[in-house]
C-alpha cells in the first residue's frame, strides 16, 4: 500500500510495537506521544529517532493517526483532538481497542476523517520480542466498506490476518479474547500457587507440558472433546478431596476452582459424557464447598 506518515498517540505496549512494525514495513513514524517514563522508554527503544510530542502536535503532523490509548480514555482523546482541529478532513484515524468499533471515532468522522478499528488479538510485552509475533496475528477490524482495502493493507503490512467484526459485535469479540487470555493467566497463576503449596519446587515446569498439551488439544479438537479429569470421569470423591485440600492449604483459589468446576460439569453433562445422577452428586460437593467458603470463619469447621 502507499507509504504513510504515521503518528501514534499512546505509546504503550501496543502502540509502540505496532508503530515499529509499520515502520519496518516502510511507513514513516513522524511523531509519538507518551507521558509516562515507560512510554518514553518504549519510544526510545522501539522507535529511535522519532520525536516525542503533544497529542495535538502528533495528530497535526501525520496522514494516519494511530490511537492506542486505554479503552476508557479513547472517547475523550478523540473528542479533544477533533474539537481542537488537530484531526482534519481526509486524515485516517485508527484505534486499536478491542471493545470499541467506529462509533467512538464519530467526532473524527464528523470533521471528515476516515475512521478504522483495528485490534490485534495478541498479548504484548511492549518490547522487540513482540515484533515477530505479529506475523500471523489476527486483527479484529471494523471499517466502512469503502475503507476495506485500506485497513486490510495496514494489517498486511504488519504481517497479520484481518477478521471482520461487525460494529455491534465488538464487545462480544473482545469478551471472548479477554475470557480466554486474561482469565487463563489467572487460572495458571492459581494452579502454580496450589502446586507450590503441595511442595513443587518449580510449578511452572510441572505445568508446562500438561497445559501446552491441553491448550493444543482444546484448540484443535474444538474444546469439549479435549476435556479430561475427575469431573468428566465423575470422580466425586476426588473432587471432594480437592476441595478439602484447597480449603486447608490454598483457600484463595477455592472460588475459581468451584466456578470452573461448575462450568466443566455443565459441559460434560450437555455432551453426554457424564450421567445426570453422578452430576448431581458432584454438584452437591461443589455447593457444600461454596457454602463453606461463604460461612463466617468460626463456622467453617462445624
């Protein structure tokens, strides 16, 4: 695609990396805005030679404005830049929020800018380590039909693949990613805490082959077919023992264990792998665990 003069507002983990990727594809990064020391450090490391400027100055200097600010700040930033005249007719304004679509960019569209939503479905460290990970990364994109070629060109320049997300499905799209990635991190952290309580010297090494295989199986087989473990087998007493062990030695993990066990139980019953009578017994164990966790501390042992 035509090489553009690009400015980035919000040089966080995502913005600095995407700007570096676009620079490597031949686009010119003319300026970047970042207020924190961390943001300025990322600009220096990933975008050497790119001047640091105020958001309004960044917007005025570029053909394509990349907005990579937090979701809750995006509306205010777009409104401020549009009202100040920093965003102009014919300019391209792109945000990288997963939750938002084009509606949040309406102030920019009203002054004549082309508006695009382009969210990378990847977790970022904000370092050069992320750059090769962009290859094959899926970007959830939303744009007017007339701007389809433009946004697909940007994704191609980053080495990614475009997934078209309707405006009214952006939040659902983002919820799926957050539930899968963010909650997975919490789940793994708690599993490591449980193994540490069990005496594991290197819980990460213990979990790595198991979790890698489980994730690969779930993604390749479509989820439920990859389910294994005591819930699917109907091992009620094993789950009862798990709960007792967690209450005694890792109580901070009990709530999520019970919640995920319930969800797993529902899926195992729905696909016919667990008989309803055994599922009811399993549910009684989980109900009792939840009630015990909710009881005042002095009553939990009664």
